[in-house]
């Protein structure tokens, strides 16, 4: 077979016959795949997304909030329990004085008012007032607990010891009452009315005695009465047996 014959044969094989368009041939399609969504389907998807969003928002705001255990522990550690104090104990604490003020007079270098703690004793008051060498302290109860408003009289050693207080009453100095166990009137604590019960002592003389007592920090001896205005030797001789320090 020559070249001319072969060429003619190839022409016949490649020449269209007119029936190619009717052949069932699946030709490949190289175009990218596209999903076609119809309008009703798109509306349905939009409605579904809206419902899911509304449901999530409702759950987020309506669900009960949970507390972090670690945060709860920190909050509980900040809580302080205040112990309950009984009403009686609180009242006792409120009424207890923070300090006591006493007056120390007589044979001391620092007479006058002194402030101490509620637990202080007569010995503390004497240490603050500094008794003089001629002071008589044997009759004072150094262990007595001080009371607010108390007056401690330190007499002269020549006046003798301070008379002991009545049984059942502790003290190192005359108390608020001016009548001692001996029935005598205390020059350092008596009121004007009590002083007028002395023989020959009227209201003016009683006031003079109190004025002298206040000006000199108290009497340190009975003989000091003679320095009070209105008390001469005769009146002193009358009332001296009726008084004490």
C-alpha cells in the first residue's frame, strides 16, 4: 500500500458521516460545579438561622449563673464572724471606769488630785503624792483599792495613827461619811451642816473651816483649827475633843 492509498484511507476515517450529533456520548465538562439554590430554600434557611439566634440569646440571659468555686472560696474567706457579746457583759464593760481620780492631802509633797488606773491601790496614791518625813502612814491601808472621788488624808506623825474604819469597811482614810466610829466629826470630810453640830460652831464658822480645808488641802492636825478665822483658844478648847482628822 502506497502513501497515496494510506492518505485516502485516513481521510475517509476522519471525515464526518453526519450521524455524530445523534450518538449517545457523554462528553466531559471541565467547568466548576455550582449549587443552585431556589428562592424558597434560601428563605427557609434564613428563617432557621434567625430562630437559632433567638434561642441562643434567650438561653444566655435566662440560664442561672454559676459561681466559680474558687471565687466562692475567696468570698467566704473575707467573711468575718463577730462573736456575740452578752448584754450584761457589754453593760459592765461600758460602765467600768477607765480611770479613778483621788485626792491626797496632808503631809505630802504633792497634795491634790491624782489619776490612776481602776486597779490602783492606796500605796500607788502615796507613791505619787510623796509623803513627807513627818508623815504618819501606819494607819493607812496600803492594800485598799482606790475608788473614784476618794480622799486620802496623810496625818502628821505627832497626831497618832488614823483610827481604823468600822468593821466590814475597808479603807485607809475617812470615807464619805464624816462621823467616825468614835462619834467624832472629821475635819477633812464633814459638811457645813455636820460641822454646825459641834459645840459653839455656827454656820459662819463651819464655812470658815471648809474654806481653810479647801485652801490648804485638808487638815493635818487638830491644832490647825486655831488658824481658822473665828476660832480662838476658848472655842478651840471646846470643840477639839469633838473632832478628828
